[in-house]
C-alpha cells in the first residue's frame, strides 16, 4: 500500500476545515445544553483524578528545579515568584492539556468512533441532523470549559506544592516565598495561562472528534484513531504553546524586579 506525498497536507486541510465547521456550528441554534452538561461532567470525571495525582508532584518538581537554580544565583528572595511564573505560565497549561488530550480526548474519540462504525452518524445525516452541531460542538465546548477550570486547579495545587517543598526541603522562608509572588509575576500571566487552557482544550477536542467521526475499519480502526488523535494533539499543543508564548512576550513585556 502506497501513501501519497500529499496525504499529510490533505489530512491537515481536512482537520482545519473540520475545526472551522465546528466553530461555525457552535453559534447555531438550538444549543445542545443537555449534551453539553453531560459531556462536561464526563470529561471532568475522567480527568479530575489524574489531574489531582499529577498536580502535586508536578509543582514539586518545578519548585525544586527553580529553587535550586535561584539559589545558585543567590536570589532566594525570588524563589516564590519564579516558581509561580513557571507553574502558571507554562507547567500548568501543559499539564492540563496533556491530561485533557490523553484522558478526555481519547474518550471522546473512542465514543464518536464507535458511533461511526455502528453507522449512527450516517443515520443522523439521513434524518437531517448535523453530527457536528449535535455531537461535536457540545464536546468541544465542554472540553474547553473543563480545561479552563482544571488549569486553575493545577495552578493552585502546583503553587501550594511548590511552597511546601521549598519550605521543607530547601529550607526556604514561608513569608519570603509568599511575599515574592508579585515580584516578577503579574495578572496577565494568569490570564495567559487560562487562555492557553482554552485553546489547548479546543485543539484536543477538535482533533479527537475529527479522528472519531472519520474512523473506519471496525474496532481496530477505532483504536488506531484514538492513538493517532493523542499523538497529533500532543504535536499541535506544543506548536500552539510556543506560538502563544512568543506572541505573549511581544505584547506583554516581562515585569522587572
């Protein structure tokens, strides 16, 4: 079996067109409120426990690495601020995105893929029901909402974990750690992290839905679609993270000490 050299471009174009169709369908009425609430609860239920288990060690590792580096420069007074920047700007959105894509996205892809191979999506189109509007849009919006709140949860837990490990393991001063929060960090850093979470949630849900509704070949095809959706999502997330960070630094200058 030969694969055309233009196949990746074709798939990229189809994915982009699918994302545009999803964005356009999101403003159509009626809004599927019940499906949206069900999917939000479903995505939260499959991601909240992994997020809770990952958030504490993730924040601890960031705190240990940043604290050790700051101590080498003799700037222990800025340990808290540097840890907050590392967690809020980068670590928290990335951790949230990976969990959303790995747990929530794979579940969405498997659900839509199973509907596809059972020809439920074809039956919906025969009845005049748009699967994107009826099934994809609620899942995308629900994933974005859950990613937004999960990112805030990971940020809080990560900062608290960093505080505990800095004070206990690195002999830091609790008051200095907390007082230095605003030395380098400011409010736009938090909004940037939350904006990243929304964009990452959108990417994860769109890629998972696209691979799900285009699955074929029976159960094996659904499994392959799930694997492909996770890999593609991870690649796009890191590209989007780099792009958003570069744009943010151009628009919002870093806060000086």
